[in-house]
C-alpha cells in the first residue's frame, strides 16, 4: 500500500498478562474506508484505542500520519488527536448540552472562530447529516440513529484527517443503519477522510468499506477487499464471513482472564 | 519485618490513594488557565451546587439554632445564667457547628451529586469522548466543580450561621421571653472577628476544598458501571464526613 496514513507494526498488547493482540500489523491507506472485523472480544476496539493513543502497546509501534502515537507526551498526543475524530459506540453525546453545543464543543475548544462562524459551521454539519432543526434539542430526546448522526457531525466538525468509528451501526434499525452507512461514505469522500470502522456486521461491511482486516484468536488472520474475503476458502475467514457455528474460531467461553482482558467491541 | 508494596495491600492502600488524590489535585491546579470559559462554568456550578443547597442549609441552620438555645437555656438556668445563652450559641456556632454541620450537609447534598454526575459521565463514555476530542476532562469537568465547592461552602456557612442565630432569637426571645437587648449585646461583645468569625471562615474554605476534591476525585475514578457510580457517591459521603471531623480537630488545635 502506498503512503498509508496509519501503520501498525508488530503490535503485542497484553492486559493483566493476557495477550489480547499478538504480532498484529496493518497499513491503512489514505482516503479509504477500512473495516476491522472479528468475533466479539477479539480486540477490535483495542486497536482503535491504540490508534487514538488511549492504550499503549506492550511491543511494536503505531504511527498515525507520520507521528508515533505510542511514544507521544500527553500534550503532543492531545495535539495529534485534533486530527482524529472518533464516534464511540453509543455516540457519547454530552447530556447537559444541546445538539448545537455538542457539535460546537470541539470548535469552541480548539479554534478562534467568532460565534457567527461557529454557528454557520455547526448548522452546515447538522444539515449534512439531515438534522437541521434539531439544534435546540437535548440528547435524551433523540432516537439512537439521530444521536449517532449528531455524534458523526461532532466527530467531523474539525475536518480531521482520520475518523474512527466504534460499532457505528449497533442497535440501529435497518433504515437508520443504511442512513448512517451512507453518511459515512459521503462524509469520507467529500472531506477526503480516512475512516476506520470496527464492526461485525458483514452485510454493511460489504456495502460500505474499501478494505477489511479480520482478527481472530489474538492474530490478524486475513485482509483484503470485501469481495476477496467473501471468496476466501481459508476456514476461519469462511466461518466468520458466512456466520458458521462450526470452524476454527471457538464460540466457547475460555477462561475468566480472557473474558476480562478483552474490551467490549 | 518486610512490607511488600502491592496494589491490594490493605495497609498501604489508603496512603497510596491519598497520594493519588494529591497528584489529581496538582494536575487540576497546575493546568488552570483563567479564561472566560472557566469563569462561566465555575459560576454555573456555584449555582448548581451552592445556590441549590440553600434551602436545606437554611432549614437545618434554623433548627440547629433553636435546639442549641433550648439546650443552653436548660443548662444555664441551673446556674441562673440563662441570659448568657447568646454567648454560648454564638461561640459554638461560629467556631464549630456552623462550618462543620454545613460541610456535612454539603457533602450529602452537593458532594454526592458531583460524584454521581461525573461517574455517570464516565459510565456513558462522555469523559472518554472528551479525551478523544483533545479536551482535558480534569480541567473541563473537575476543576469548575472543585472551585465552585471552594466558593460555595463559606457562603453557605454564612447562611447557616445567620439562620441559626435567627432560630436562637426566635426561641430565646420569642418562646422563652429573654430580653432582646441582653441577647444581642452579649452576642456582639462575646464574638471576636478574628478568632471566632474568621476561624469559622477558614475552616469552611478548607472543608469546601476537601469535600469537593473528594467528590470530583471519586467521581472521576469511579468504575464505569451503575455499581461503580453508587460506590463513588457512598465513598464521597463517608470520606468527606470523616475527614471534615479530623480536619476540624486539627484546625481547631491551631486556631484556638
């Protein structure tokens, strides 16, 4: 891959002595929508947290747009995060702020824009996610899909280079799922972003992403375009992509350490 | 004898936690930037945790004043000195009961609300979202609440004292029929500004900082679960109450 924006090299990540990721390497290309897939608890969200610098690898390195996030100071890490938007699993909107204030927060914090310019940019972003007219609403009065779209508007308001999505479709009805999927594609292409999506929704992945990584049993087991992975005859990939019960990926609970060691994905 | 430093050591855990809390305070104060945003959010929090605690503080102050004068008159009558009631009520209120009882009430009313609010923000990933937006939640969430506690408690103590005196006046003069002139003149001549009044003010500033620091600290480090938030609020009340009483003794021994 030419000039990847995210390089993950030989990462080993342990939690409480339990290995979560072992010798995982990924190159994520600029401008692409990339999915990280795998069974629940395999460490997909852990990879997003390693990219955003919330977690540090036990071994290996993570480079984001030329910066080695695994060795940055707190201040440098916060500077680096200004180029990264994140949409968390539940949206994580600030419950004491209106929709407008939620979307405006990064601008107020990191830019010197005057109030009129902030208002223009926030309204334009809300319009682009189909939520014009909701600016005075509080987060508790939004549906799951609307909250996810507000969180998307907030994640891209600073025009970041990279947006990380943690299970953006979970808990949404099929229409809301397609709407959020379409918005991710439009936003990615219009703003020239790189989007990294953690998901286990194979159907959405086939429709939405350009490239995909599959994790299982602490390892990266496959990567490729959705079409390549669908046609793969590698048993673990075939089991995951087609949702088969029988196969090399174990469905059984293994031990307490392993269940506590993996982040919810 | 060998002491092994482990994270689970029951002996050393409180010391480690005190150190951790001190580092949290240093992190909070070292990043202070006196900007408009901080002023606005501190004022908002002062309203939420200070002004909204006023009613409970006034009611409790009023009845503490009444019961204090009832007990004092009852005791002083045996020596024929019931006209000294305002001296006894005033000294005990300004020096001890005002700051201590207000701090305990503040811990129950505002401390729990701060810990629960921050704990819930953590459980719903709002703190994480803030970190990911390159906003320091310690500065944005914890600091305004800490400063608001520092400002609110001395003011609430003043209100508590005022209503306690009012309660004492109503009981002593209105019910027991003491002479108002004697009551007020004894109060005026027996309460010293630097020793009694300012002593209480210093105590309330320290207690305000203590209670709000404990509340933001336990809220910030609460486990992101329902049980974790519950534990954080309980620990806030218990630790605040115990530490207020310990610090009260320490400060009194220096101020007396």
